[in-house]
C-alpha cells in the first residue's frame, strides 16, 4: 500500500447533503485536514458542480466529504473519466447512510477519517462494472431489500385510483373538481328554496367512505423471481426455477461471489454458490440494490470484475 506525504495538496469536495446533515462534522473535518496539508475546499451545489470539481482537480488528491451515495458518485465519475487507475480517493463519511464506507474500512468518525486521509495508505480494491458503465463497490442484491417486487407499488408511489393530497381530480367528462364521484358540483339547496345544506355534503362524504366505488387495483404481493443467472457463460440457474434472491459481491483476487437462493418447497432450499469474473442476470423486468441505490427495472445486466480498480485511502491497519 502506498503512503502519502503531508505536503501533498488535497482537493476537499464537500457534498451539499453532508453540509445540511451535519455541519459540525464537516467543520471538524475541514479543520483537521487544513491543519495537516495544503487544501483547496470545494462546495458544489449539485451533481454537475460535483463532477466539475473532480474533473478540474489537477495534481490534488481528491477527498470526498459525504455519505455512501457521494462516494459511489465520485468513484463512478472517476471511472467514466478513465482516471481511477492513477487516482487515490479519500473519504470522510458525513451524512445519513454510511454503511458502505464502514464496510470498506473507512473510519466513520470525522476526526478519525480525516486523520486517515493524512496518515493512511492507499489500498487497491476490486470493483464491479456493469454493461451500462455503472460501478458497484460493495455488492448488489435482487430483489433489493426493502423495495417491492415488480407489480407492487414502490414506496411513496400513489396507488392506482387514489388521489394525492392537494391534487385536483378530473371528473366525468374531463371537468376538474374535488376528488369524489363527480357529483360535488350539484346544488345542495334541494327543495328548501335555495337554502344551503352543508350537512348534506358531509353525509355524502360519509357514504362514500362506507360504500365501495370503483375498486382500486390491488398491489401484487412480492413473489418469487424467474431469472437466468450465468457466471462466466455457464448457467447457474435458469428461468424454470423460481428464486427468492440473488446476491453478487466482489470476492477478492479478481473474482465475484454469486449466491442464488432458490424458493424453498418444504425443506429449506440450499443456496447455489459460484465464483467467476463475469455475471449476467436476465429474464423478466427486475430491480436490484447496488451499494446505496435501487436501479431498474431492467431485463438484462452483466457485471464484470475489475481487479484492484479502486484506490481507497484507509488507515494503515485496515
């Protein structure tokens, strides 16, 4: 592992979400880094400025202050610029999700992480690169944990037939009106000579909650997937075998570790394991969680291991 001199210049790129989430940790990291090396601090306001700062770093060693998403973004940018091989990346984890940084060996405290930037050593790590030029640092899983299967409504999505709060429903004939069955514009005066009857509107609203109208489309419960998983061109599992999950992680030494969990029928199913350099998953539309984000749906994706592609500065004992 290569070590660094404290006289080296640093480019400290502070992700905007880190500044919002924990400004005190950001300040501490800046103070520690500035005390130990010549630093240039960049405060990008969005992804484009973040990318521009990395592209214009010159001879400075980049230091990302942010969460897991900021780390993956930086690695992806350097990969697409084809500059990962000659770049040692450092990170000070600040923000919400930091599990990936911790798993890679980056200290999760601002002071310890900043000291590792100054005193640590570069360690070369394997990287997964997919056929759309995306990168995976820690691993991926199908289906993604905490995310519904195809057919189920994603978290936060408005169900079919439901109306979002504050939205204007379109009634029969295309006229805009309040959410309901289209009769809210009817005069409530009835036979009382034009006297308003607000209680009638209240009763109608109550009836609507008790009497079913058009049935909403029920969300499909998560079920088994049918996917073809190939490792180095050899089929590990085919479409005729339903699956519970597939996980793909860098296994070291330029190999990827693949684990397929078949659907258990009666007795618990034994996972299928394989190692190789390239993994292809294909079949019906599927989503996958890679590092800190969910991607998809896609019908086919191939991941290839790039051995020692990422240089990450870690504490000497990591």
